[in-house]
């Protein structure tokens, strides 16, 4: 029997979930630099707590829970609440493939509508539609009842329907 070291498991987790965690965080915070910082913090926590993972859920559920909690901690932080954003700061004109893709996504009507939802509905839509998680997994990640997840999905769909002028989401 071959035993995997924590570093090997971590490397495979980073490879498998790194980009999806980064996208998830971006959809929460809507800022590339903050997304990079939070993603790094998430995987530092994953690595430092590898030995405490109890295998009660999948690694994916565990990592997503850490990522969402990290985003919520950021929104409660002094940095987020006290920094005044200057609208006159000129944005850099980076044209990396990732930034082009992000700009294209931001331009889409659906993405804008989702990003304008309150966080409790936005996170449900992101996890259910973008990350294709089951309601049970979402329930575990957000630590709410499965019926709460169903209710929030329904309410989020209704809000999006209103924002998009009656388009129904399947």
C-alpha cells in the first residue's frame, strides 16, 4: 500500500480545485487582486489543516466551505468596511487571457444580474449552476438545511427572472 504525503494530497487538491475556487471567490468579491489574495489564503488554510480533515465530506465540499468562509470573513473585515474606493483610479489595461475572459463574463447580462443579487442568493446560484453542486453538498458547505437551499434557489430564480425581464432559469 502506498501512503500519500500531505504535500502530495495538497498538490492534487490545488490542481483539481484551484481554478474553480478562484472563480467562486471572484464571484463573491468581484476584484481580481482580492480574489488572488483570498485564494492564496484559502489554500494556505487547506494545507495547514490537512491533518484535521475528518473525511465527513468530500475534499471539494471542505475546500468550498473554507473559501466561502474566507469571503465572508473578508466582508466583515476592517479592510473591506473602511477602505474608500477611488473611482478616479485608472485601471490597468492588462489583456491576459484570464482577464479577457473575466471581462467577457462581466459583460453578459446574466452574470451582471447574478452579481447584483444579495450574497445569500448569489452564493446559491454560483454553487448550484456554476459549480454544479447538489443541494445536499450546498447544504453542507453553507451549513444550512437542505430546505433552506431549495427556498433560496427558488427566490434567487424569481429575482433573476424579474431582473432579466421574465426569462426563466432551468
